C-alpha cells in the first residue's frame, strides 16, 4: 500500500520505498483517461484508413480494431492527400536568425545564426519536421519531446509516437506549462536498460496493446512509409507474441515528468554587519560576531522532476515496479 499522504503537492522523496508505486499510479491515471476518451481506438482507425483499408474491413473489440481481411480501397485518396499536405508543409527549409538585442556590434548574432543552421542540418530536423507533420495529419496530435543529447551535448527534438505519450487528465492550452505531470512509455532491449541504468532483473514486457503495435496488421497491405517505432520485426511476432530468445527480449521504460515544488532549507553562518557595512565585533571576546541565515531553495531547480521506472522480476522488490532513475529536470542547461 502507498502511504495516503502522498499527493501531487507532496511527492515521496527520492529513495523512498513508495516512489516507484506512486509514479506508476500517476501513469495509470493518465492511461485510463486516454482509454476512456477512446484515443487508441480512434488512432488505430485513422491509421487503418491511411494505410488504405476501409473501416468496413475491421471489427472493433476490447483491444481496438482488428482486420477481417487485407483489402485495399481502390484509390486511397486519404493517403494521397496526407502525403501531398506533408510535402507542401515541408517543401522549404525554414530559416531563422538570431536578432541583435544588446546593440553591441560584435557579429555574435551572425555566428549564432550560422550555428543554428548547422544544428538544423546535423540533427536532421528537416526529416523530423516531415515526420511530425505526417503524424499530425494522421492522428491529430503530434508529440515533440525536447531533450539534451548526451553524446553531442546539444539540444534535440524527438518526434514521439502518440501511443507512447500519456498526459495528465485535463484540457490544457499548453501541456508543458499547465499539466501537473506527463508520462512517456518506451520499449528497449533488457540488456540496454540494465546497462544504461545500472540495474538488474528487469522483466520482459512487450506492451503490445499499450504501444499500438496492432498497427502492424493494418499496415501489411499498405505503403512502406515508416511511422513511429511501434513494430519490430525481430522482436514482435504475430499477435504480439514475443520470441523466446533472451538476447532480444525487451522491457518497458516509463518516464513520469511531474512538478515537484518541495524545498530544502540550509543554515549558514555569516559575519554580522551594521548599517554602514562594518563587521560587528564582540566587545568581550574581540571576535567578529556571526548571524545564522536560512537559505531555502527548491529540490528541483525548475520544479520539474523525472522519475523513471521499469518492471522488475526480483522477488525482493516491493511490488513489480522499480525506480531506475530519479532526478531533477535533465534538460536544464
């Protein structure tokens, strides 16, 4: 049982036994709300039509839409319209420049503008713009996740599959500024998870329905344009049956980005000064007098905390979820 005192206003501190369970409870709330709104089912339907299959050839069950047969529509006008729209949107490379605001003629703005163009090309932002435009045309929403690439120490943008994004329930004008938490779910090889996060005993999880991998069936007779990372021919077989090869088993990674406004207070001694700025001396001892100052600061500098959890098969773990990372916002420069 999770301690009932924990809430969005009082999160369990780092290292507490309830962190993993509480983080998963937030993810579960977001997942259930997403299912209540029938978002996975509507996205599967949109994707099926994009792949050239009529909804008349699909049956709707508890796990969304499944194909009755592979039948293409004679002319896939939706596919043609979407691809034409994406081409028009991304036909030109967007231009940007750094504007001089300080009035100092030092050519810094020109250097930064050139650096911006260089970053756009090296990080392949043009392709990501096409991916995000296509994703928005098919599903409605598109999810762009800003990150810091640790290999290059540069900012980057990840175009995330909508099936992997779980925002807090609510209607947000700007989810990044207003939502109390958002979650991302990914699959990765167990060996990668254990080596990257320095953990052991990660359990296998294919998350077939959660990740919308049934889109494999809708796309078998469709085009070869890749969309998202929902399928992996090496790992996932028919109907979500995973292979028995331990070397390529995958586990699930859930990131919970939550607002954490906890504060910590430290006390420090500083010399006592008078109104003229002169250090006050004790008349008896002749030593400078000191005063204790309380310094309060946030545990997370910008009030954002990232809790990363995964499933564990270790019987000693409380529950099935384990914290593999717990840190302040890693994107702060």
